[in-house]
């Protein structure tokens, strides 16, 4: 959208359709950003391109089903010109190949007929809301990763051990304390987004059919920026316990590759995995294994996970063990813990369940809502440790742990 159009509250649209009366009801339609105004019509690719260059509307709405108007070629030509006109294609085709062509052509929205004017208007509103000032991540690139950029996986042998809480708070600390750009990708149903009071409309699972065509320009449409400055990508915006897609290694690898090229740190929050699913972790630079020293079953399962990862997937050098919700008094000593797990502890996070629950309910990371709390301080220390930044005050390792909290 040009600055002139923004100030006037007008969204200009060129309609490319052989029928000069098509989409008449869209003209004068009001959305949040102002009134939609059809400023031109074109009945051929050549005519559409010429008018886009001359008039430079905010958007071009192109009908995609008529042989005399190649919508995909027209969209591609528009995106090659030095104009800031976005393209929407309306088509009857549900073929994934058509969607792939639209992605390659740089189309912002692909709508399938029959489509109501209200739906088109909603799409225009969404595009104009995000496109002009949208800055998800750093400058879009597929270039080699910046110096020092890392992909860090967070895994656990059991759910409910604080994996997502760790990802969120460490991510915020990396960004705000150390000045690093951070993306968190939740390869599950979006617990990270829920804990931050974010409401993404779509998840990256939608990109599975077109993963070969995905780049950062497309991927950023599936991201949300938290007020802390970190970017969040979720597998699905809503819990799906039935028919939730299992992300294959090729998909995960491509998503992480794109994000790593655009952020300093990519924190990947993985769901529980077993067997060959663990091979996905061979794609990352570091694996944080999160557990709690609350019961022997959890510790034994964590021991099995550590052995599987060390022997079959990524080797010990990539693994870092973090004990969450550790307590100063208890019946399990640090020596007992290391004997059971047969692995050194890399970091501890103290136990304060009340603060954690309050943080989740507020939708605010602990490092922001209660920065002086020992839990927040331990997350900040962990962020400094990951970034290899000199530590100011890292809490001393706890010598004993409570079996029951």
C-alpha cells in the first residue's frame, strides 16, 4: 500500500477478468483499513500488467480460470516489476499443482470458487493488515546461515516437564538480554502460542503438500510475533489429537533450514517421539533434554531417551540435560540423579510451580513478568550459557532434589 493510500484510508484494486462487470460489489466495500476502490479493469495479461505499472494499485485481483488470461504468468510478471502491488488469484482449481504455481508466482492469496465477496474482502483486509509493515524475522533470505546461528531442539521423555516453558523463556532472554533474533517453532498443536496468548490462524502443517516450494517469504505468513520480539511458528493453531500429521524428516529439515538462514537462534519444541522419529534430531545443532527429578519412572524414561539419542542419533556432544523444577531439599541427591541417568546435568531450573502457572495464565514469560524470581534468573543464565556470553550470576547447582516436589 502506498503512503498516499494509507493516509486516505483507501485500498486500490485492479480487477483482471474478461467480464468488465465482475466483482462490482467489491467496489466501495469497507474494511478495517478503509474503503476498497476498484481503480481499473483488464481483460488480458498484457492489459493487466500495463495498468499495474501505470496505476500501481495496492492489489490485483486476477481470475484464474480463463484461457485468455494466464493468471499465474500475470502474477509472476507483476512481481518482477518495480511495483508494490500484491496479487490475489480466484480459481476453480483445487489441484495442489495450481497452488504450487501460485506460490512460485508470488501470489499472496489463492481463493477457490465459488467465493463470496465478503471472503474476498476479508482476504484483502488480512493482506493489508500484515503486508505493509510486516517484519517477521530478519530480512528474508535463503542465503547461508549467519555466523553463530543455531538450531536447538527441546525434547523430553514425558509431557508436562516444562519443555515449552523453557523454550519461551530462554528465547525471550536470548532476544532481550543478548540481542539475538529468535524463532520458536512448535512442531505440535501450538502450546507455545497458547502460553503467550497468541492466536495464529494457520499452522505450518498446511505447508506439507508444498514443502518443496516453501521459502521464507511464504513461511513468514505462518508466523506470529510476540510483544517480546520473538517469532512463533506452530504446527497447528488448535489441538488435534486425531489425524495430526507426523512431520517427516524432510519437512522438518526444510523448515529449520529456512528459519536458520533468517534468525540467530531457532528453538524447536518437539512433541514426544519414539523409534525412528528421533532421527529428525540429527538435523539440529544442539538437543536440550528436559526432565524433572520427581519420580523414578520419569528418570528411567529420560535415561532411555538419552541413551537412544547418544548411541543412535546425534552423539553425546550434542546433548545437554536440563533438570526442571529442582528443589533444594529432598531425598534424591545430585549423585543419585547422575547415577540413575548416567549423564551429567548441564543446567538446573528451580521449582516454583505457582509462578509458572501464573505466568501461563497471564500469557507472559516469567523472565518478563517476574524478572527477579530465581526461575527467571535461571532461564536468563541458561540463555547466556547457550550464547556463550560471560555469566553474571548463575544460580549454584542444587545438591538435593525432592522426589515429590
